[in-house]
């Protein structure tokens, strides 16, 4: 490797007059040490084997060097770690961590697939394989949460559309007047269980740039409602949709299968006449208080294309901003379940906007890298990005604990910065010694301990050789490794065996229990444990 030399006097004039030489020639080193957590997450989720089973390998067996599961895993791990293109395969082919993830010897194992091999792999997928891949992703996510949640009272389904700008001659890339660009329009679907803050991605469908918002939504709902009702028979299923999805056929289907729904509809003259009185009241309240005012009401409405009359919840709002004239902002949603108008709109419908944050996170795992000329190859790339995001979402519960509940925007760094959060400098070496026994850790041990227990044996033992700083606990002064060891049986087991009581000193007064940590202190302590357990010092 060539030396990279720079003269320090250019950066710090007047301080040094000698050049600085940086040589990156440490053998068997990798900057993706945190990727071992992704491997453990996949072994728990079983995602890559299911996706690989949906593909058909029609290559000549005698000429195959990389199996479909290996190619699929190489792309998924690369996307989760921030390597967006197959071009990165050239410098990652001999990376020891990436070889370890795919079951190869990290030091003496054969190199991974090259960029041309991965490009052929992405462009050889067929329509039937894409359908099976989508079903495998949905079934994997569903089965994982069926095992995770024994009792589910409510499952919320959110569908949303985003734009994926294109800059070439991709198939079915059209100009969209709303987004003012040539693009694709992916349709993304999420699941929420009860009152959990997390929204789990389970489907990603690439659509042409001129597709209407509702295109494909009814077909997707027909394919998922049955399995959801079968896997969770005691749970109520609720669907939340934007105004672009409000179609008569969709309402008829949701009523027929007994699914709750709250769907926005676009305003028109008939609905605005229904809200005239409420807008007058809202305007009076706004003038009296000098602030934005809302009035919630509901009424029964039957559009000409509907098969029946349905309940419509109205939010009559007058928006008042400083330096601007008051603005009328009536909003309408159609629903089929009971509840006050304000609760339905604010607590049921409005939280669907959090799906926008999940979509932003998806762009961090290369959802928009649809640069292939074939539309089916770009759909395959979208599914790969969705599968990589599912792996990252599997890390979140392990990182924050099985019963720890966070807010809607907390604890999401595990997927919003895929390259930075899972890269740590590691050096690997082979060893004939057995791995040291690890004592049981406390329940507060985070993702490193939980996911590491699911790791399969590897041909070479991995040792972290970089020294790291172990922060001490502020309350006891002891280091975190000492605090992580469970001391449940320490009072009963004494050194010296059965005759240890003869050597005991005078009886001392029992020590008072340690004070309970506040919520912020506990969160900070878990963060320190996560850093110590999973990430070593950067190279």
C-alpha cells in the first residue's frame, strides 16, 4: 500500500517542519467490527436463508463459486454498513469481518464475490422471484413478531408513498408533476403493534413515476390482511391511509373483512358546506385567543361512488401565524369505529405521520440507489434495501432491552447512521485456545451480549486487540465489566468450601441497598454498556 505523506507545516504553520507519514498496512484489519451484530441479528431473524430460498439458481453447478445465499448476504451486509453500490465489492472482497459474516475463514478464506458477479446477480432476477422475495420478507417479519409478542391487542398498518428521483434512462421512470422530477414512486408498508413506538417495515414495492398514489395499495392489503388475522386472531387490525388512497373499492374491502380504518379524504364543496358552522366557531375562538384554534366534529356522508354512507370526522381549523392573515384549514377523515372526533383525529390518525421518519431512514440504506436500466433489477435493489433495514430494526430491541419503551423519536440511531454506528476498528487473529467462559450478565446487558449469544461458531477465534477505555460507574467507582457480572449467588457461595464459616470474621451490619437510578441515569449507563460491549476504539 502506498504511503500517504503530508507536510504538517501546511496544516499548522510554524509548529512542525517534518512530514507526517500515515501507513495503513496492519494485517487482517477491518473498520467494520460492529458488523458482527448484524450477523447475529440475521441468525435470530432468519432473513437471509428465507430470501435465498425464494431465488432459483439456474447456473451451471460446476462453474459456481459463490452461492445465492452468499451473494445475497454480501449485498445485505454491505447496504446495512453504508456500502451502497456493488463497486465497493472490490475493496471488501478480502475484508476479514465480511468473510466472517458469510461463514468463511476471516484470514485464510477465499475472497468474496466481485462487482461483475454482484451486478449479474442483481440483473438476473425474474418477476416470479421478486414476488416470492416480497412474500418471504413479509412472512419473516410476521413470524418474528408473533414469537416476540405473545398477546397483541391491536395491529396498525400504515402505507405511504415517497419519490425516488432518477437521473438516467431507467425503465418506467417518468416525470411526476407533483414532485417536479423524473422519478420512481415506491410504496412502503409498516406494522405497529399496540402502543409501541417502532414501525416495522414489511413491504416495499417499486412503481412507475406516473403511478397514482392508490395504485397497488388494495392488492397489497388483500395479501396481508388474511395472514395477519390468521397469525393474530385476537388482535384488531387498523389501517391508516392518506387521502391519495381513498378509493371506493378500498372502503368496501376493509368493511367486508372487518378491519378498522381511518383514511383521509380530499376536501370538496359538499364537505366544506358541512364544516361551515364549525369554521365560524373556530374563527371566533382564534380571534378571541389570538392563536390557532380547532373545532372537531363528525357527520355522516355518502359520496356518489360509495356503496353506503360512512362516518366522516372533521377538523375545522383556523391557522394563525405571526405576520400572516388567518387561514382556514379544514381536514376530513373517514372512519368506521367509535370514539370522539378529537381522539380519532389526534391520537389515531395523526401518528401515521411518523412513517415519514422511517422513510428517511430507508434512504440511509440506499433505497434510492435504483440506477439499473431494468425495472425488475431496481425492484430487487429496493427489496435488498428493505431487508437490510429489517436487520437494523432487529438490533433496536436488543440495544434498549426487552421491556424498555422509548418515545417515537428516541433510540433510532441504529438505523439512521448505518455506516458510522457499526464501524469499529478490529484486528483478527487465529487462535487454538478455547474461548474464555463468560459469566452470566445482568438483564441490562445490551445488544452485544444478547445478539452474541446467537452467533454460530466460526473457524477462527476473534480477538479484539485495540485497547479501549472502560468508563467507571459514578455511583460505585467500579468499572462496567465488574458491574455487569451478576452477583445473585455471591452471598451463599463463600470461599473455602463447607468449612469456610470457621474462618469468618466478626459479623458486620448488612449494607443498605444501592439507591435506584433515575431514568436518565439508567439510559446513560446502558449507553456506556453498549459502547464497552460492542465497539472498540476506532483505528
